[in-house]
C-alpha cells in the first residue's frame, strides 16, 4: 500500500500527464505566417511556401464550366449538406472557390507564356513598373480595382499605383522583384470581370443561387448522373472508389496545384547520409505508387512546382532499384537475418519513421503502405505515422521527424526561397537544407533586373537541380482534385 504522500505525488503526476496530453491534442494548429518574419539577408521579398496539409478538403477545380441559360450550377456528392465540408460549415467557401477557379490569368501559370486562354499577350518591365499588354476583348478598367483590392489585402505585392490605357495595364510596385510579375500574371480573374463583351465561357452566376448541391445515396447513381450530364460537377470526388476517375474519356486537365512530395530531415542521425537519401529516392516507383493508389496515370514532378512548370528541371527523375540496393551495400547496410531488412555492423536495423497528415481520402493513407512495400524491397523498414495536420506541423518545426509525406498547394509563382534559401530551421526550411550556391541561384532568379524569362528559367532550373542532387526532397506527383466539373465548352473557342 502507498502511503498518503506517495499517493498524493502519484495523483499530481497523473494529473500533469493528463494536462500535457490535453494541450497536445487541443492546441491550435501551427500555421505558417503570411510573410516571413525574419527573411535571410539574400531573400528580398521572398514569398513563403504554403503550409503542408492533408489532401482531404475541397481545394481545386478540374475544368471551367459556362453558365447554362442563367441556371445555377448543380453539384452532386455522396455526403449530406450537413456533412459536406465546406458546404455546411462555411457555405460561401465553395462559391469563393468556384469563382476563383472559373477564371483566367494574365499569363499561363505553367508555361509562363501567353496562350489562347490568357488575358495578356505579353509583358515588359521598366524600373518598378510592370506592363501587361491585354487582348482586345479584355476590359483593363475592370482589372485595375481587382488588382488594387488584392494588393491591399496582402495577397499580391504592394502596389504604388495602377494606370490603365487601351490594351494595357501598368502596375507600379513599391519594390520590383521578378516574383511580383508571376504573382500578378497568375492571379485568378473571374472572366465576368475581365471579358464584358458577352463571352460567357467561364462565367458563374453572381446571385445567391449561383450553385446548388444534390446528395446521392450511392456512388453508382452519382456516376450515372455525371455521365448523363445531369450534374455539372462532383464534390468529394476523392472519395469515389467504385470506378475510374471521373475525367476518364473526357476533355480535362489536371489542376496541378496540390502536389505530393517526400521530405528528408538532413540533421537526422540516419537521413543525414546523402547515400541513404539517394537510395530511398531511387527505390521509389512514383508511377506505380500513383497507379496503385489513385488508379490513373501520374503527372510526375521534377520540382515542388505544377507538372511541366517552366521553372522546373526538364529531366525526369530516376527510378533504379538495383542502384539503390548497391548504394545501401556500399553504405554498410547488409541484409542480416531472416526478416529481409538491412542492418549495420552493430546490428542496428535500418528502420525509418515517416509522418504524414491524416486525410478523409483513404487512398492517401494507403499510399504510405504501398511506399513501405517499395522500400522493403531494398531492405528498408518504413513505419508510417498518421497524425493530425497541426501535429505534423509541430513535429516539422521541432525536428521530431525523419521522413515526411506531405501535400502542398502551389501556385504559378516559382519563388520558394523561404523553403530552400532561408537558414535551417527558419521560415519554411524544416529540412535543414543549407546550400549557398542554391540560395544564390534562387535569389539571382528572383532579383534579375530586367526579369528576362530565359535567364530566370535557367537560374530556377539550376537551383532546383542543386536541390535534387542533395536528395532533400523527392517530388512525387500532382494529386487528383476533389471537385470535378464538366468541360461543356472548349476554352479559347
């Protein structure tokens, strides 16, 4: 029997443990700041990378949909309105999303060039002034207040002034940087506001009945309604499991904005070895990983940028299991024992933990198990750890992780200096990456005086090649969007 003093100390210890657990499980998510609070010396006006999250929320739109005789856009899904996020908790969130995505940009976000669908035909820089030459059908007077409001809200670089003339809009910024161009050039503009000449290819009604939601009791009836064109879109497409992706056989393009990648912590006792990181990267079959998880063809990445982005290296990443095996042999990790896993000379097993955020999409979590099977083929034991998103953020920022499988929402702006040029542990640099040559290349690309496109492209691609050569990140692929819309007309027609 414990005496009174011992029992009292035990109760205090148990209560303290309860308070600690409660605080860890109820604390506010640690969200990345809107702007870096302590930018490195060379990172002038660097835009912070977005916070990693689980790919479970409605966050992207597949194709643009024209308004059908003024009727609201009808969306379907399996969840009830009370259960569907953001339909219930934030009724305006989906409409805001639709209005943002049913839009155009001054330049193509992926190629960085003007095309048939862009609102501008080109751009130029003079001092602190950016001039976009607009297509004849674009109303520059309508664009000026849109850019001004976005800049005031902090979503775009600070504007010193806007001037409008026939066929052009000039944006004067407080401090010129090349990322400012891409922030303006890829800012989504609702076509209603940009094309007042009757072109209704991408319009969404502006009244309160702009869209309706219909719940379906089973996936088969939802797919039939989609195939028959009875609904214009599907909310919660990631949850569909009974058949192929909704885009199969239809004209559609990946949104390319929610990207999956593996990150390695460089100051970890095991992952600090670049040979091990290279072996793990080579052993990862990204094509099979996507096909097995999402039942489709992967849009593979060569950087943490949308597929085919102009700033990403053009050379595909290698997948070479024999080479991965040989690298581990050279590093002293041998297959000892009957379990098939490697050990070093001291008998320590090559076991690695991987954190990833929980998701409403079961395929995301199943992908971790498929990755574990791929790494087991080279004798590496991978243990996935599923955590709430805010717990993942806390672990990343406090160096309590080895490998992380993350999803990032990316834009057309290639400036990621807060991730790769900031001092280790500051801003978004959670991996501990520290390469002065890469930092200089990123800074040079962002601060090029005339922002020449070809020069920017060469510098960004060289910087990314330097990042890839150190195997600090393995870009995987673009994840399928959760919201799919019919393409009932061809954009640019």
